[in-house]
């Protein structure tokens, strides 16, 4: 039973790490898209 508790804890930790990495990637993608849209809008104004 103790082995099950250890594996449960390891799976939980792996899931949390995965979600943190996923959140970082999605946040970075969001900010990147915002910057691209901003640059495109600025380029349109400059012309």
C-alpha cells in the first residue's frame, strides 16, 4: 500500500509540473501574438 501512495504522489507532482510548463508556454504564446498584432498595427500607422 505504501508503494501506491508513493506512486500517487509522484503522479500528482508530474501533473503539477506539466500544468506549470503548459501555462508558461500558453502565456508566452499569448504575449507573442499580442506583440505581433501591436507591431503590425504600428507598421500600418507608419505607412
